[in-house]
């Protein structure tokens, strides 16, 4: 296993900077654990330390077993796989291990690029942080300059007031007071002008960050929300389902033989098929039905207010619509073989953790594939 030159990584220093920013904005110190928590033997803090230590060891064993380099991206993918935090990466690794028994550095780079293609890059985020820092530094400098000018003006006024009280010649003193006031007014105008310019730059930066956030949560090919956005929607809809006592179901839909479509008709045609299927699924979406591209040729749907059986019926309607269509390869006008998808559905509320429901729906999807494809299977609550 070879070492990696961390100096070339785009992540260098970015995590520390973000941590400092978050700590500075929240006012939280580096160490939040109390003396009591640190000293209590066998307490929650010790359990957490042991849990993290074991996780680090598991990640190291995983990297060593596959002869992977010690890079941030390999560490991150191993973490996602071992904790189940990213079901897309977990599924991809499981599939390649079943097929080849081992994964490689190049494969990890490709799968991570696919899974995270729509996320904000470290370079873009670092650039935005630079702009934030620059604006705040300018603002801080303007405030210091304004306070110093006010102090100087106040001290000068006090001196002139003492001269007047001492019975000195009033005309030169009044002339100096007028000059001081004019100078202070001019400085105040300059500061106000600079503050307005700083405000414009801050507003533009806010718009850039908002655009970056939207771009990071949408799939550029299909226009659908991506996995990252779906994770947020799942959390929100789960809260609403519990609050309103409504059912909540999830479905994974995967285009059948998609590799064959790409190999036979080319990737451009494959992209058009992806967009077409995305459009069919999006037709049934609303504020209670959410559709997202989960990665590759897989889509995920979340239904609030529908039972798992009702969700199966809704998804099966789209499946039947697609399977009965005769699609044509736009590049050569030839009719394509039937395009279909398979799906797995699970009841989210039947599991303690939403990830359990996602895994159950995924297992149901694979059963649908194994049993002939072009069908929708419902996961049993014991899965």
C-alpha cells in the first residue's frame, strides 16, 4: 500500500477552516465536554471514544485489505460503506466485491465522482470562504477606522472645549472646531460609502452561495433533485408523517439492462432514456410525492399519505406506462428494444431508522431484478 502526498489534495485545510468558522459563529469552544464527563469512568464519553477508535480501526482494516492508498477520498468512501451513511456507495461496493472480490483506487475515484458529481467542490467552497473572509476583514477594518476617527474627534473636541473654558481667543478655537467637524463628516461619508459597497458584495456572495446550494442538490442531467437533496426531504417528511400520523413509503426504481442500452445505442441515447424515465416519474410528483435521481440509472421516490401497497400501485402504473411505449433511437431512427424498470417498495415507518427502510426497498428491488425484471416488489417488514 503506497502513501499519498496530501499536499496536493484540494481538501487541505478546508475542514479546519470550516470548523473554525462554525465554532466562531456559534461561540462554542474547542472542548465542550465537561470535566465530569471526562473523568467519569465508563461514562458516555468513554463509550464514544471507544466507538470512534473501533471505527477508525475498521476503516484502516478495510483500506489495508484492499491495498488502497491513504487518501481523503478513500477514507471517506470507506467511512460511508462501513457506517451505511451512503446507500449508493454501499451498494456499489457490495456489487463489485461480489463480482471481483476486491476494489481499487481507480474504481473508488470513479464511483465517488459519480456519487458526488453534484456536490460543491472543495475549490469552489474554499473560494467562497476566501470572499467571506475578505468581506468580514474589510468590514472589521471599517469599524475600527470609524471608532478610531470618533475617538480622535472626541479627544480634539475636549481639548478645544478646555481652551474655551480657559478663556483663550474664541475665534481660532471655533475655526478649529469647524474644521474638525468637517473632517469628521467627510470621514463618515467615506465609511458609509465603503459600507454600502461592502453590503453589495455581501449580497452578491449570498446569491452565489444560494446558487451553489441549489446546484449541489440537483442532478444536472435530469433536472431532478439528487441523493443529497432527497436525504434532506426524507428527514423532513418523516417528521411530518409522525406529526400528522400519516403513512410514509419509499421506492427504489432501477432501469433494466441500462448498460446494454448504453453499449448498443451509445451514451447519448442512454442519457436521453434517463431523462425520459425521470420525466415519467416526475409527472406523479407533488408536495406529498418526491422523486430524485439516486445515482446512475436508479431513482428514488418518497410518498407521504400512501401506504406501501398504494405506493406499489402508483409506481407500477409508471412502470406499465414505460414498458408499453415504443422508444426510437433519435440518432438513427431505429426502434429500441423495450425499456423498463424494476422497483422495490418499503414502509418507512416500519423501521426504527429510515436507512433500514431504504435497505429493505433496495433488497426488494434486487428480488424484482432476480425474478425477471419489469416488476414492482413490496418489502416485507421482516426484511
